[in-house]
C-alpha cells in the first residue's frame, strides 16, 4: 500500500506543479510584473508550505532539532539539487535581479543565521529580527514589482479566475503529494532498517523540498527559468527568515553542534551557487552536475556522521 500511495504522491506533485506554474505565470502577466517576482514570492512561499508545517509544528511540540534541521536540510537541497537539476535539464541565463539582489541576500541571511546559532540557541529576539527581515524583503519585492510593471508583456494565456484556480488547486495537489511521498517513503525506509535519524536528515528534508524541485523542473521545461530560479532562492530566503523566525518566536530553539556545521555547509553551498551563476551570467549543465554531486557527498557525510 505504501508503494501505491508513493506513486500517487508523485503524480499529484507533477500534475499539481504543472497547473501551479501555468497559473503563476498567467497571474504574473495579468499583474504586469516579471515572473521572477512571482517566483520569489507567491510560488516560493507556496512551495515552502511543507517546511513551514513541519518546522512550526515541531516548534509547538518542543522538537527544536527537527525545526532547525528541516529548514537547513531543505535549503541545502534547494540550492544544490533543485537548481542543479534545472541547470542539467537546460542551461539557463541567470536573471540579473536574482544575481544582484536575491543571491547575495540568501548568502547574507545564511551567514547571519550561522552567527545567531553559534551560541547554541536561537532566541525569541533573534526570531523577531528574522521576521523583520522577511517584512522588509517583501516590501522590497512589492516596490520592485510596481517599478517594473511597464516592462512586462501583456500576453495572457488563461483568464484570471482560471489562473487563480490553477494556483490554488495546483498548490493543494503539490502539498498533498509531498506529504504522501514523505510519509510513505519514511515507512518504506523503516521497513528496510534505515535509522530514524538518517530519515529525518534526508527523506523529510528532501520530501518537504519536493514541491520546489518539481515546480522548478516544470518551469524550466516550460522555458521559464526565471520563475524556476526565483522559486528555489525565494524558498531558501523564506525558510530562514519566516519559518525559523516564527519557530523561534513560538519557542526559543536550542541548537545542536551538528546543526551549526550543517549551516556552514549551507553557507558554502550558497557561495558556490553564486559563483556558478555569476560566471558567464548563466548556469551550465556541468555546473548543475557538480551541484548534484556535491549534495550526494553531503548525504554520504550525513550517513557517516
């Protein structure tokens, strides 16, 4: 039964992402704003819903380790695997706004997070500071969207009401599919004798990032690399500023030393991604393969640890 539900979960993920991307792209055209802005905000927040659910519920239950490791693990996956696979599928030009603004912001807030958790905790005050950062980031996105309205194509493939239905229905299918995959993959792993710790660090983190992965792949195949890249980078920013921020406000988080190491690895992966994106202002297939192999190496490290 677990295998059947796992397959159903993947089908929901793929078809849901298909509708979600179509609806989001049409909404961007209707609002006359770049699709990258939609990717960095609506799509990024929507696909981060599983991470938000897992980490916030963990914080409410006092399971601090899960709240932190889920976000850090998901962000490493987003940066190395999501963007890596998209680059492998199709070499794409790096959106100049993401390169100049969002990638540096992603590196900066990851560095700030490393500094915050270096003392072994993430306090309520630090949580409020992260939430304040999210507030200002969203304000900046709104300002940018309003400033660039006239630069966008007026072409619209589907009516607004249908675009909204596609977004809501597609996102619901993506989230449900992601939950089915995580839950049933975990049960299958347990049946093979894999430890709960390893499952938490890999399957749960990867599973909650499946919406970002599938949505970005679908966007790349439809030729909307700006939305794909915006989704991955925007999700990472949202995960740190909002999810960890709100989790720390709910319940101050005690950080394991392993989580600090993982955060440093996340910072290194963010810098590596920026270097790849900055050189030639594009991401090549070879760079995509390097990113994926780097994640395989990280997973091997987790297994040994």
